[in-house]
C-alpha cells in the first residue's frame, strides 16, 4: 500500500491542488493529512472542502 502524507497546508489552495495532482500521478492508495489545513492564507474554506 502506498501512502501520500501531506501537512501544513495553511489555506494555500493553489499549493494543495498542485500536490493532489502530483499524488494522482504517483498512484497512491491513501492520503493522510497530518493537520494545519487552515491558517493564514487566503482559502481555508476551499481547502477544507477538498
């Protein structure tokens, strides 16, 4: 099983979308988010919806 580990998104929607696209190319079975999804960047709500 292949895991993708993400963390410290801090509301950065553009970076999150780019990372998720890369994860798709890596054919990971599971994505694990270690936290800090919202924070000081412009798009915390949009990041939570993903």
